[in-house]
C-alpha cells in the first residue's frame, strides 16, 4: 500500500518531512524513494525540501536519529514509571520495546534495513553519523543491562551473563516485526505481555512471579 496524503494533511516543517520519509522508507525501501517523490507527497517543492535537508543521506540519518531518540524516551519512561522491583522494570521495558516495534513498524523496518539483514544501508551514513547511532544504541543496551544487573544483585534474577542476556532480549524484541500481523491471533498487548514473560523466564524468574510482575506494565508508546 502506498502512503497518500490529503491536502489538509500536508505539512512542510522538519518533523513532517521526517515522519513522511519514515513512512515511505518503510514501505518502499530507502532506494525506492527519491527526494522528488517525497516533496510531492508533502505537497512542497524540491528546493523547500533541500532547505531542511541537504541530501537524502542527511534525511536518512534524521529518520534514524529522531526515531531512536523517541524509542529511548518511550522505553526509559516505561522503566521510570514501573515499580522499583527489577522484575516489573524488565517487564515494562520489554513490553514497551515490543509495542514500539509493532506500532511504529515503518521505523523498525528502516532501522533493520540500515543496520541488519542483506545490503545494510549503513554505508550511506558518515562516520560521525554512525558514531551518533552507536551511542544511542549502546544507551538502550546499557539501560537493559542495568535493569538485569539490578535483578541479579537483588537475587531475583539468576542469569549468569548479564550482557549476553541483554543482547538476547534485544534481538528477540527486534524480531517481532518479522511475524506479527495486526489481523493475527494476538493483540499488541498480548504480544507485548508474552515477550515480557519470555524475557523474565530468560533471566530465571518463575512463571508465577513473572505473571505478577506484568500487572500494569504494558504502557503504550508515544
């Protein structure tokens, strides 16, 4: 399905450009979207588009950075709102990660095509831009590691390798977009809850304790 915009929906500001680029990149792939097409979808001229972004590569970086910062804000807020119990914090973090992947699937697809899979688009980013993204990616990993380590320290998690557990959980959550369908058997909330349960199981939480840890820990993304 191709994204289309009614005239009254068309905007020309930076945020609108990034939002529309995210949708188009997610649907057609980075190579399948030209700056001319993007300008047409926004109802603006190409020079107006280049006023905000000097190149398509600069726009790709803006899509990645803006959405990664939004993702971090969403997951960090979920942890902050959770009870201090590490089990509830982990459930909240994982549930918010999964919901973000599903409900903002266009960004997830752009991210995966940039850093994962066949023919990654990371080559279109400068060394400086890659450095910024690495810092943001590490921040999420460290947030997760901190929660897991807190559970180990308190004796509620039994995992032996905190870093390996963090990487496994991130990979698991990122992969939800490969199978989830809105018309499938699971709602977004159910999928998020199951992933949170699996993450708790991975770090050694008993099923009954895991179920109680999920209560109220399924926040919606921004």
